[in-house]
C-alpha cells in the first residue's frame, strides 16, 4: 500500500483496502509453530510481580497498545510485536526496538502510516472481530483479540501476563471499567474456558 492508497483507504473507511494490503493470517501465524509466546497485558497488578525474566525468556514477546514497561523486574525488556487499537508515536516505536505492529481495531481512522507502511502489515480480520463482539455483546479488548488469534496458531505455549480484566485498572491510564465499554466479566469467562480447553495456554495473571 502506497501513501496515497493509505490516505484514500483511511479517510474513506475502506476496510477492504486495508484487508487486501494485509498479509494473510496464516503467514503471520506460521512462524509461531512450536514457539513459546508471552502476551503481556496492561493490568496495574503486574507491576507488583517478578515475571520480567520469565517474559524475556519467551521465544516471542507481544505487548498491547502503549506497551507500558514500568520495570524490567515486572515486565521484562523485550518487545517483538505490539497489538494496537491506538496510535503509537514513532518515538515510542523506536524506544521499544521497532517491534512489528499489528492493527487490531475496526476504527480505521486511527491507523497510522507507521503501521500501514510496515513490511508485513497485518490487519486483524473484521470477521474475527465481529464474532467476538457477538459473543461478548460489546467490542472486545485488544488483549482478547490477540488471545483468540494466537490460540488458533500452532504455538507450543502461550503465557498470559497482566490480565486481571480491569480488577486493578490499567497502566495505560486512569479510566475505570465503566469508562471503557468492554465486557470484562465476559472476557474473564472466555479466558477461563479457553485455558480449560487448551493446555498450551497458561494464565499467569
């Protein structure tokens, strides 16, 4: 996708154009086969833990949105992918080591050129988003979208860190659960059911 095509698709809310520019889902997920993945959520409670070394020991470390890292002790230091539903400043992207950026949100007007111009641009499929929305009754969080997507790969293990479904609020800002419009109880049930059915997925909280 060139810059003109990006601008036309963005301001025309043309999801089909972004989907066409995206690499296929299978191409994104194929390299995860047999790998140990750490997915780091933004729960404030994680900052009180000591999972940093364990997170960094994973084969691939994925973070979410602003990707806050208050300390290496609690959060580790590596960032290989970031799942986004918000804009990421170029300076923050450089500070994180220029990780791969995945666009998860249906809000096309938020997709930046930084994301769309990346080699291997990936747009989370709208069909997946709509299915999760139907199941939860409201739009899913970026974290749940990533969990659902990764669970469909051939990864060896997926460890979830910093997911307490807003019980301790978020490191990304001061908003409460009532302010963000997600079904956190439904997402907690979704993850609990998934971990029961799929022994590869471990919820480290």
